[in-house]
């Protein structure tokens, strides 16, 4: 019992440090957006307040769940170190496991994301697309029902990776990178990644996913590897035009609720 309580205290300490680190990241992303913004920030305070309300609700959901997972698996990595190995063996294995967990997770994200774009369940995902001024904090605007599904799949994936022998350190680093990257791709940045746009998701690539243009609808579902969209023919990133406007279609925008409580209830009205 004493060891279990000690474990919980260690996890609590790690999570507290993660929240502090997350606060620092908020400052960093805000500064980066000011330096390399895609478009001048015009986000009204009511929209930011709505994002903050979702952030408060989402403290145990993605993207915050990744920082919590990172803290827990980081603790396990320090507590249960793997047998000593040569760096010639350990580094390639660590890198391979790291890429496998990120890619496997993004395949799950692609599937889940594409399902939530189906008409039958779109109303749950519509709150995420209701942001008309997408920036880094838009990453937290998700309906809790969708978040619960994603959280469950992420935890099962990480636990499954642990059971088949993945290093806890790999999962700790992966959780941290996933959390940061989710904020990054929602940032108001003009970065395209050049030729690498066909491999990795850039802020501009994901901004097209949030575009209100008809031709961009149901495109760019991946969150880290754009090559998944390329493989399934949902890749959309024309260089001849830019996604200057984001949000819901004009028809849905006219009826979609604007307040936090009404957005939470909205999907159940549509069932």
C-alpha cells in the first residue's frame, strides 16, 4: 500500500511538472504565431473564451492526456530501466519503436477522424470545426464524447505497446511529442514543409482541413503523417490558393450554437 501511495505521489508530481511545462508551451506558441503568422490574428475574445472552456473540460483528454501519459511513462522509464545494451543497438531500436508508435497512433487518428466526418456523427465533431479563427488553442475544442473515444484508444495503444515490449521511455517521449504537435498543427502559421508536405502534416496542411471551402471538405484527416492521406486519396494542399477562411459551411454556421453549454448539447439534439 505504501509503495502504491508513493507511486501516486510520484505521478502527481510528474503531472504537476507537465502542467507547468504546458504553460510554458502556451507562451512559446503565442510568440511563434506573432513572428510567423499565416494571417493577422483577429480572434474575438468570445471565441478564445470558448476555447478556454473546452480546455478546462479537456484537462484529462487529448491533447492534455498525452502530457499525462508522457509523465507516467517517463516515471516508469526511470523506475524500471531496461537491461544495459550497446548504444549501437539501443538507439536504432528506440528510434524504430518511436516511429512505429507515432505512425500506428496516426493510423488510428485517421480512422477515428474520418468516421467523425460521417453525417451520422458529424454533429459531435462540428464543434471542433466551429472555430472561425484557428490558432494553437483551437486544438482543445473537442466534444467530450469524441474525446472519450480518442482517450480510450490512445491508452489502449500505449498499454498494448508496453505489453509487447516497447520501452517506457519511448512512450514517454512519444506522448510529449504528440501533445506538442497537436498544438503545432493548429497554430496560425504559414509553414508548408516544402517537399516534406507529402510526408508530414504541416500547419498549412491542417488549416486546409479547417477550411470552409467546398473543395477542402473531408480532406487531410491525419495529424502527423500526411502520407496517410496521400495513400487514401484524401490529401488536399493546392499551392495556387490559400485557406484564408475557416469554420463551418454557411448553412451550418447559421444554426450552430455559439455558447459552450449549447455546443455540448447540440449533438444530442441531432440524434
